[in-house]
C-alpha cells in the first residue's frame, strides 16, 4: 500500500517533557508476560530512586499477574532502549540516565507467564 504525505508537520509536539510539570514519561515492558499487551506508560519524578520506582510504581502495576508474587525485580535483567542496563537501585532515575520517553524492559528469568505461556 502506498502512503502519501499530506505535508510538513509544523507544530510543536504536545508530549514534550516541558509539558509534564517536572515529570517524565517512562515506558516499561515485562518480557514474556503478554497478559500486559503493551508496555506500561508511567509518569514519574526524575528524583525518585530506582528502588522507589519498583516498589511504588512497578510492583502495584504488575500485581494482577500471578508471576508478580515471585518476581524479584532487583534480580531482573534490565534493558534501557534495547541496551543492557544495570540500575543503581539507590540512585535517582535521573542519575541512572533515564530520560523522558525512554523504554525500560525487564526480564525475570524462570518466570514465563501464565503456566509458561508467555502471557
């Protein structure tokens, strides 16, 4: 199918970091857990620590999944924008290099979704 452009986009994007009142968008996906069909989109403060992100934001978000009770997110394999990432759990998101609209992925070896179905 051919796609034709309708012209140049001449407007400032509305999802600029400046429009989020000191917060940032952070996307997070959980590998092999497709019960969550797409990455989560979180609004986070850059000053929060990585540990606070896990405890206050990520764990409540994944709590509905049966694997969440066994997920040790401090032992997960992490990826930031598809590159291996080793978070400093006591440092801020800013200090960990997490920027507005970054994509964070976690892999929890041994946990493969509902009855091993990757969902």
